[in-house]
């Protein structure tokens, strides 16, 4: 794909988080747009990334996305990163909750709050 054909189409960069999906898009004229959706919203859409692309392109939520209008879609996620951070915090809580005399016993601690990205 040459540079001029890529420039005449949309470009999308998507960050899929546990709570929100953030989209940065470049329109064919070079204008940058942002869009934020709940990552899970079963009553409105099955996939936040696809719903956001449809919204920015002005396409109905149930319509086929016109691939010929898109140059690139790049996607990343923070879900795994957040899960690892949560696990580390939980491990630290478990460790600090254990006393030496309890070290042979299993301890189950339910988190009071779960932060997501």
C-alpha cells in the first residue's frame, strides 16, 4: 500500500482495558479524534472496539465495517497488565496477613476492591 492510498483512509489505534476501550482515530483529512466506550456493554454492542470503529465511521452498529475505508487498525490491551498488578497486590495482602504461627495453614483473602484499567 503506498502512502497516498493509506492517507486517504482512516487509521485506528485502540486500547482495550478492563473497564473502558479508548480509541484514537485519524480521519482521511488528518484530523485526530478520540472515542471512549465501556469495554463490556452487552445491551449495546458485542465488541467495544468494533462498535467504536463503526461509531467513528458513521456506520450502523449492526452493519458491516467497510474495510476499504480503513488503512490500519492497531490494538493493545491493558487487561493482562491489570490482572498481574491485581495479583501482586493480593499476594502482598496475603503475605502481610499471615503470622508465623499460621504459615502451615491456608488463608483465603477476598479482595475488597478490584481496580481495572
